[in-house]
C-alpha cells in the first residue's frame, strides 16, 4: 500500500516509510540505522545530496545539488534548525527539547527524570519520533505484554515490523525494503504503568487467582476518546493521543471493569453502604467547583467522605472506582485529599478530608468486598 503527499514543493512517496521525493525528477531517500537521511539518489544511482550528522543531530557536512527538509532520524527540520517530533520540538544544537516532557519519568530509570533530555542521553542507539515504541524498546515492551497475559490482561500490540509492497517501485536497479518498523501508538512508559497497576491490584485482591476470578479477562487497546482511559466489562481502552497513563488510572479503570462484570452491583452497594453509615447531607449553598454532595452535573449526593475528592462528573460508579484505587494506593489517595483541609475557607474539610483512608467507610466496603471475593473463589 502506498501514499503520495505534497508539501507545495515536492511530492513524497510513502509505503510504511518515506521512499522518494519528486519535483522535476524522482530522488530516493537513503538512510542509516536511525533512518537519518544520508543521501538522495536518482534512479540511475547518481547521488544528488549527501549529509553527515553529529550524534545529537547537528549537520556536520552537506554536499550536492539537491535538498530536502527531512534529515536527522528522518524527521522534518524547520527554518530555525528545530526538528519537529510531533509532541515537541527538538534542538540538536543544544541536544535537548524545547519544552518539558508531559511524562514525569520513572525512578527506576533515573535519566528519564530529566524531562528535557533527548533519548536519555543515548542518541547513537535510540530515537524519539513521538515517544512511541521504538525497535530498541520492543524487547521490553513485548516482555510486558507477555507478563500481562498471565493475569489474562491482553494488550493489542500495534508496533513491530510490517511488510509492504509498491508497484511504483518495480523499477530495475532501484533497491528498496519491503518491510519497515511500525511504531504504533503505545509508549513504553504506559506499558510499564499498566503492568504495575495490574500487579498492585492483583496483590491487593489476594493474588493472581483472585484477580482472574474477579476480572475474568481484560482486553487493553488504544482508542480515540477524550478521557485518559475507560474501563468496562472485559476491556480497558487507553487514549490514543494523551500518553499519560499512570497506575492509579489503571486500577481505577479496572475497578470499572470489575464493577461492570457484576452488572454495576458493586457501585450500587457502595452507595447504599456509605449513605447508611453516613446519611446524605447537602450543603445549604453549592460550590463553584461542584465538589460538594449533590452539587455536580451528576447530582450525586454522596454519603461519607469520597476516597480522592469529587468533581462535576462524580457519581456512584466513579466513587467505586476511586475507592478501589485508594484501597490499593492509600498514600496517594491522602495526597489528593489533604488540600481540602484548608482550601475554600475550610468548607470542604467536613465533606472531602480524612486523615487516614483505612479508617473510612469506603475502605471498609472495598476490604469486605475483596474478602468476600476471596471466600467465593475458595469455594469454587
């Protein structure tokens, strides 16, 4: 399958990668292992452009009569010498990005904590076309996918080598590859967080067998939507574009999956349980941020204190999912609610603040539900 695109000056022929550019004549891109454009060549083999780069992408030598906007790692360089990498611009002269990475990094990979650094200081082996899975990262990515299958969590892999053919290229003496690396939409950091979230929830539920008993199986795949992620019966959809999945969100969305598998009875039970122990109370005046009981778009009058705050979309199902995530990560939950002790003149304190999640009604409900599921699984 091929595609031809035009930038107003040249037309570009694509298979799964960029093959050639055409203006008055056709020139073929010849790249290196990083896919940096090293040469442009005519059909008869005449080289019309030759370029060299330093490790971080600065052009050190250029020669020939032709030109192309594509250069280091095969990406576009603008008039200011900045390389467009979709999510951010990269400045090869400084060997750093022009804006900070939205991902905070992984403490197990210290160089990733520098949110301006290019490919963690390893430009000879790695590229960062958009943050997606690279060939170098595929070994770890594939291992994560394999490890998750043990939990019956199945990730739809959209990266890897893919084959293509082009009748346009069937010209004598013109070399071309019939396969190329397809990056897909997953980031390695997202897969790491997915694995950690699944692992942590499994441990909280009492182990692998209990996790599978509760969730059954879960298909995980990329999907175009406005939210970061969305869980349902036997699926977890992850945003196609945002690339900021974290383990709290993984557990939260798997909470929806668990709830949906039981026809949403778990969230209904949570609402009944918490309002019975802490009767519903509505404030006399609602807050502008829609965090108080009955003040949001959902009209949800919650009982007791929510696990990690409330917002305009907070309802019983979100309440359950947040309560489960807080059960797995009580410290993170407290970090989210401690601000409510002081802000808004203390109005939120009685509705949204607690000192220890493990002393709340919601923790007790989730704990009893997990214990019940363990008991039921043991009876099987």
